[in-house]
C-alpha cells in the first residue's frame, strides 16, 4: 500500500490535506480519495480566507476532480461545512486542495500544470522503453504534409436565449446569432465557432460537474441586452454566479439583496453590468465596487454614472472653401493656358 506522502504527490495536494480512505467507485469508474483538512487548520471563509466561526455541515459530502491516475479518473471527496463570514455571510469553508466554487483541485484547474504532469508521466514511461523506441524509430515513416484532425465537429442551433448546449455544458454567444446553425469544432481546451466558412468566435471549453450537473461558460456581454429588458430574470438564473465577470460584482449583488428589495437589487446590478459592457470599464468599475464593499457602502449609482459617462469631445470645425464658378468658365474657354 502506498504511503500518504506518495498519494499526496500523485494527486497534487500538500500536507494540509489528510487522506483518510481510498475507494474505487464502479458506477463512475473512478478512484475516489476521501480527504479532510488537517485538524489544526482553522476554519476560514472560502471567499476571502478570513477566520470565521462554523455555521453548519452544509449540503453534505461533495467531490472535486483531481489529476487522473494513469487511465483512471480521480476525485477527491470531503465534507463541505459552512462558516459565518463577517463580510460574505454564510458561505462554504475554505479547503486547502481547491479554490472556492471550483469543481477541480488547484493542480487540475491549472491546465499548464496538468499538461506538464502528463508530459512527465509519458517521459518516465518512455525512458523505460527507450531501446525499443530507438529500434522502431528507424522504421517510422515521415509525417503527413497536413495536420491530422484533432477536433470533433458538431452542428448546434443558437436558441432564443442566445445560447446552446453541447456535451452537457451551456454556452452563451452574441445575440446576433440567435436562430443560426453554427458549426462547432470541439477541441480539448476550446470551441471554434463557424457560420458557413466564416470563423466567428473562440470559446473556452467547459466541463460538466462530477455529479453529472451541467457546466456553464457564460459571457455577460452576450446576455446583457435581454437582461435589461427583464432585470428580475437575474435573480433566478442558474448560471448567475458564472455571469459576474469579477468577484466584486457578485459580492455587490449579495450586498444589494441584503440591503433592499429584490427588484431594486436586480435593476441596479443589471445597470452595473451594462455600464461595464457599454462603457468598456469592467476592471475600473470592479475596483470602485470593491472600495465601496470595503467601506460597507452600497453603490452610488449617480456617482458611478457620472464617473464612467462617455467623454464629451468637441467636434472639429471643418472649413470648406468653395471654388467660384468663374474658375470653370476659365477652364472651358482655355484662358487658363
């Protein structure tokens, strides 16, 4: 039986994570490693990391996708207790192996680290087979002139909600594509969208949850126009957390809900998102919202409208000098010569 240190190295976690048990789930055909934070670890808010008292045991045990063990899918499973954060209220406690609200461990979330892990594993395997590879290399034929197909091509139809679903993942696209049939090239890490032979856009590839839940790849700029017509739809969106482009927007919406009515909170939040999109100030607006949150203040909508209003620039004065008609008479009579 491998020791705990070896298992921690294989799945990419540190000594703050205690491995309790290792099972094989035949239903999902995956290795399930039961873990918990070390008992000396104080409970902290999953959003900001501040020490916080415990609230309850949350919704029970949950799973995080970890680095694969060879050809076997691997998940970490643990309790998901909640804490009472002085800033963010009731939220899931911080865990050492994953970011807040992530469905994967930290190493798996980092695509570059995951690819490095695969390269190292393949290299170790190939070193043992080095002599045989050298014999086979002499018999290898040249590579083809054109690159082989490394994507899956699928046809999707954009719905009236400016979206489509593919492989149990919900994607949003610009509203001008509603009703169109798109040709999607599905790569390992991205989606390439085509309308006929014209390349339209590239989207990050999403993944469905370990428990079969749908994933979401959402860009607020794709749906903000429909939200402006129906702001209250924001309250019930299943992908609301993924809609906010930065953490400050999500925290601001929570504060607005606590301070006033749902209708007012939705209307103001949609206006903030529209402002970020239409005036190209997403990062600057997020900083302003973060300052207000730190000072326990609600957004001052009038002040934000003035601050991020379009700059009025004076139109240049264009002077047009008209040529006198007599000049044409001179050209026609030839007197100019």
